[in-house]
C-alpha cells in the first residue's frame, strides 16, 4: 500500500467498487449444444398457469412462473432474439456464480412486474459459462452482467439490483419516465408496487414547473416519478400533504418516510434534492449496493462497523445524528461479522481482526480517512461527526509502534516518527521506502546498507527506511517501490528522488555532489 494519502483512499475506492466487480467469465471448451426453440413452450406454460386459479398456485409455482417469463438464450436463438426485438434485457450468468444466483430471482420478479405493466421489453438470460462464445459476442465479460439491447445495440445497465430497481430503470430507458395516476384505485395499486418514488402534484400537466419535473424524471434512472392532478390522490400517496398548489415530495420506506421539496422548480435542484434524500437515514452496506453508496453526492461518509445487536442499541442515536448532519454526512452501517464486506475497509486502518465496534470515516472528495480512536459511545460518535462536519478532525495515517533505533546503522521510521526523524530533523536524511511484497526491494536494501557503511561518520547524514505497507504520512507521496529519497537539511519540502537503477557507486557520487562541504571534500569511492 502506498504512503500517498490519495493513493490510500484510492485503494479504498477500488476495494469499494471491487466488492461488486464482475466475476470473470470462463470460456467453455465444450461444443455449444443446440436448444429447442423456447418461445412456443413459454406460451404454453403461461396458458396452463393462467388457467389455474391464483389461490391454487403454490409459492414455488409462482416463482417458477416468474422464471419462465425469462427467455433462456442459447447458441441457436441468441442473435435472432437480440436482433429481432426492439428491447431485450439480457442477464449473463454462470451456474457456479453466487452473485448470479442471488440476482436471478430478482431478475425474474422484475420480468413479472414489467409484464404486468405492459412493458415491451423482452427479458432473457444466458448461461455464459456454457455458451462462452455467444456470451462474448454479446459483450458479456463477467458474471453477473446486465445489458439492455435496443434494436440490437447494447448499453450497460446502471441501475440498482432489487426487482423494483430493475423495473424502474428499464421503464425509464424503454417507456415513460413518469407514471400518471388519476384515481384512488390507481394510487393504491401504485403503492402496492412502488416503495420509493417522487410525487408531483400539478393541476395542469403543463407549464414551466411541470416541464422541469419531466426533465428531472428523464434524467434520473433510479427513482420512480409519479404525477397527478388530483388532490385526494396526492394525499393518499403523500399523507403529509398540506397544500393544494403545485407540490413535489419524496416517499421512502424507512424512518424518514416523507420529505417535502421546498426549492426552486429547476431540474438541477430537483435532482440535487433527490440525490441528497434518496438514501435512508442509515444505509446498510451490502455487496450489491457499494457502487450505489459511493455514488452518493454526500462524499463525507461515516461507517459504523459493529455486530447487529450492538448496532440496534445505537440505532436511535445514530438516526438522530443522521437528521442533524443531513446533506453533510452519510451514515453507513457495516456488519462487522461479514469479513468479506468489512475487512477491505478496516485493513486501511491497520485493523486485521475486529470483534468490537469501529467507527471510521472517508471523505471521497478530499481522498482522506478518519478514525474514532476513543470509545464508540453515542456521545463520542456525535463529537466525532461534529468534528468531521466542521473540518476539525485530524486525518488518520497508519503507523507501526515506535521502534528502538539505538545503535542502528539504518534508522527505522514509522508513521508516528516521520515528522521527528525526517521532516523536523536538522540532518540530511536518505530514506528508503519499501514494502514486503516488492520484488526489487530486498536488492535495494542491500545497496542502501552498503551506502550506510560507506558513509559512516559522514557529518549530518542519516540513513533511514520505512515500510510503506503499514505506515503513512501526509508528506510522503510514493507511487512505486522501492523509492530512495534524499531529504536535504533546510529543503525537506522538496526531497530528491534517486534512480533505483543506479549502482551503489552512482548513488554515492550523487549524494556527494548534493551534500559535499564548501571545501569540496567528497567520499564517493566504494
């Protein structure tokens, strides 16, 4: 891990995104077998199911019915289906992929929802492991992959991963971006299907205010927009409605259920309002929503790593904090027992094992991280959040314990001693920056040891080394390893970088040229 603070948080960003990165696809070596044409069979299955009363269908049969709505692609029919339909949403999956298995039922549920609202989109899936060549031609490069084909041309799926998210995204890409509700019955049916939505009340579906609402609906891919010109319908959808004039509000399924928009009727401001308010007061991080969380416009994000029972005891005080710092801080809960989810973040703070609650924060605008080092009590968490909002909390940098350097020919520097031993030292310092996993670091360490012996007794020159994998400092910016830096006395803000391709003799000559006394004496013969 680099010592560069930007690179450290970039590592965090990569880990965040990698949590939902696709599992690479594997080409199948077996011949792709031909499948029967499934369209007619699907129609028969549909008719058989529809002929049976709904109350006689078991839950398993209902799921099976949803799955049959999704067309299975093969080597025989994939190109014909994709090219022969205006809209096709394709799920590329592999039988052995756990994330594919997790997404499959939601995809099927979304297919059912889209069919019920008369969507023209054909939902299809392909076993990319079995039909590797076809999947590759469709540009499926990992599992799971969702692609929308419009008249045979693909575009990546960028929505959420619940059934409702998929329905909303597909509708906005292929149909109307706004649902119009005119009656109370229609409103009730809408509430049964959608749990998060933006409501617009306009007595006439026209005019500048309405046009801005429409533009916002077309620009947003995550939230369902609904419009009405009936006050009673609006009050059913938004019970806290207290006006008969133009109104816009956001409805969510959580503690802060109803949020009124009180800004100017401009598309940009409406989208900003939705971006700041679409998340719950406390967002629970999962493997499927990391990218969504990172996309939040609130870039200062406080993460609470704890066990579920401990979090429940903190939940009320955390919700109060979320309300207090709304639009300034985003609060995120991470189940600390889920090591695959929690540890990529915790290791950035030097935490390899965690059984107790940890509170940390990331500022994704400033590329910095913070750690609450006191007891994570409600009052301490509030103080930590207040400091983050005010900009008074110090950045966190990893550091090993302070070592004993007595009689050491090469001084070991750690994050905590970097200021004292390097930046604030009155001596010249030659610093070797290394990591345990660096292939060339061991050879370079031998070179530095040779130099240290050669310059032993040389006035005002200290040889030092720092392990960049476990130590960080704001003023040490290193992108590759090993790196050799010469911090000259009085010029510590601009260290000189030595070429690691040079021999020990070449480096000795360089050091002498930079540090030789005014009388011209030198020591460059090894």
